[in-house]
């Protein structure tokens, strides 16, 4: 219906164009004797011109955006703002910083499902221009950020796999899982992880995730790449390896004939759950490796130090320059993380109702966040000005390095955000009150055309006001 209106709007322009041509042609037509034939020809000409102009307009849209799929959306935008030329307004600028993940495509597997907020090489892989705006913003800002959600059914398994081009950091929001990580020496580290804890899979380590609880596992996964993630699953690699090569490498009893008994499933087994699992597996054990191994790939974020503010709480899984407050196990994680280029820091940010994470920015990291509960108003100030929008459960936000941003919790329920920062170093942050307090009053007076003494009215607080609550 909306598109129909859009076309009518265009038709009005075309009629004006064709009216001029009609006058010229109709003079020629006057010589003809059959008036009925004349009307027919005029109509035919009008049709041809209308079609030609229509095609021309469409091709202009294609050329200007080189994204054929956006044509429908552009039509809608043009209707809403009737006077603005079609090609100027493609998508709300807020979608550079916001992704409504629940609206994205669900990749279903036998044992669970995956959704993505990420950059795609092929624009056709985006389901909307909003998703495309977010993905291309991640890539343009060289964000080192990709987010996926992973749901695994009870007893389901995220197949053993590795990523060529990214470190992976996961936050378990719900459930219990048994994790395996195989490092470059072939050493395997296994451990259980429960809700509120964090996992770390360095680039190219082979890893698996098995749901060992009764409820679904729900993971938020952050990958340190703004290119398309490159992944190989162990079953896919196995079936792509020539049988004789596999046989010579594994030297199984029965040789190549044994290798030939393996059957590739029709469906992608990325997250797998065979219907006859109970027949296949009779005696599963879920051992835990030594702490010195486990804490390299694991962090108890929920159990870590709570940084309390008047309006909320921050917890951090990151590298600390000063490790005097860390437990021995936490020191293992902190140091191991820091040894990896392009690793990420993770954090939870809880803001009570009406609490405000005051305007601040990060010197050394892009930031990506996922709303686990609650809702909020978010503002981003960059060199183009301010962008404000609301966020709800399942939304993904992106704050590029240096952009000043604030988050105000607006629901009764606490806002809980899980955040990832693109640095393996300690996060560097500056809050608005801190940089204004640090600036000499006479400098502020000169800047704002305001008496120096007026700036005494801005108080200094003993308690850090990073998250305040008036
Ligand atoms: C199950 O496995 C454990 C450890 O591998 C072994 O000790 C035990 O005997 C096994 N039980 C059965 C019933 O196979
Ligand atoms: C891990 O979880 C499984 C399933 O709940 C349990 O059987 C196992 O004992 C746990 N292992 C450790 C080391 O806690
Ligand atoms: C490290 O942190 C502790 C506790 O916060 C503090 O007492 C100590 O002075 C710090 N050390 C350095 C070198 O900053």
C-alpha cells in the first residue's frame, strides 16, 4: 500500500514530463484522420514514457546505493518525508549504533540456534537496511567486533570447531555447559561453566560447548573481528579429507574401511543433538582440568569484585596493571588475556531504575553491548552530533572508540548490559564530571562566557559518580 502511494507521487512528476512531449506529438497526430486511433497512440506513447521514466528513476536509485534490496525501504522513507529526494534518506543514523537482534535471521540447527549482529561481505546477506547500516558501521570503524547469540538445547553440542580470524569471548547468560579447549600443543582443558561466568577461546584453538544441564544454554559470544568470521567445524573438515589421508593419519583398526563407515548428516551439525544420543553415548564423564589450566580460558565474572556506585554495579573480566586485588586464579586469566593480540575485555553493567551511567568515553577500545534485562535511553555524541535512542532486551549497541556515550535506565527492573571492549589491555575511560573538574575554572569561564566563580557551583563528590542516582 505504501509503495503504491510512492509510485503515485512519482507518476505526478512523470505526467508533467509527458504532458510537454504530448503537445509536440499531438500536433503531428492531428494530420491523422481516425480520432480513436489517435487517442490510442497518445495513450501508448504516454505509457512508454511513464515506463521509461520509471525505469530511469529506479536505475538512479540502484546506482546511488548499489544495493538493489534497499529499493523497497527507500520507497517507504520517501513516503514518510514526501518532499525529501528519494536517494537522500536511506536509514535512520541511529542504526550505526543499534541492532535489534531479535529481528535478525535465526540460523536453526538440530541442537539449537544462532543469531548474528555482524558485518557481511555480501550485502544480500543482511535482512534489512538497518542491519546493513550496523554491520557496515562495525566494519568501517574497524571495530574488531562481531556478536553472536548461541542457544543450545539440553544435551546439545556446539560441534568442536575453530576460528581463523578472531578470538572468542563468551558470557553464559543461562544454563550449565561443559567446555573443551585444545591449544596448539594438543593439550585439552575442560571445565564447567554456569550462568554469569565467562569463557575465552584464543584464535584457532579447537573448542566445543556441551549443554550438561536440563534447561537451554544461552551464550553471548563476542568475536574480535569486523570481517566475516571464518570457522571450520571438525565434522566438516573430516568429511572433506580424502579417505586414504584420514586413514593414514588416524591409523584406525580396519583402516580405510573403517573411515568409510562414517556418514555425513544431511543437515548442518553446527549445533548437534542426535535423536538416538542415549544409544550412542553410554558413559559420559565431565572432568575438570587443574585450576592453572582452567583459569586461562575461564573467568568467574559474577563472582569477581563488584565496583559499587550510587546508581549501579560494574564487574570486569579484563587485564589489570595492578593485580594486588586479584585472587591467584584471576591473575592467571588477567595475564593470559594480555598475552593475546586483539583479545577482548568483558564487563557487566547493572544500572538501577533511573540510574545514569554518566557521559564518558574510552581511549583504547570500541565497545559492544547486549541488553540482558531492563531498558534504557542511550545517547552517543560524536563529531556529527548527538544520536539518542531507546534499548530493550535483545538489543545490541556499538560505541566506537572516543565517542562520548551515556546510558539511563528507564524501567523498574534493573538494566543489565553485558559489554565487550576491543582491548587486551586495561580499559581506559574518562567520565564527563572528571574531565570538567580537571579543567581550570578560568579556562571554563573563558570557554562558556561565564564568570569563573560560577564554576564553584559544580560540586566534587567523594564517591565516584560513574553511575549516579539523584
Ligand atoms: C564409566 O567410565 C568410568 C571412567 O571412564 C569408568 O570408571 C566406569 O567403569 C564406566 N562405567 C561403565 C558402566 O562403563
Ligand atoms: C560438571 O557438570 C556435570 C553435569 O552437571 C557434572 O556431572 C560434573 O560433575 C561437573 N563437573 C565438575 C568438575 O564440577
Ligand atoms: C595497587 O592497588 C592497591 C589496592 O588498591 C594499592 O594499595 C596499591 O598502591 C596499588 N599499587 C600500585 C603500584 O599502584
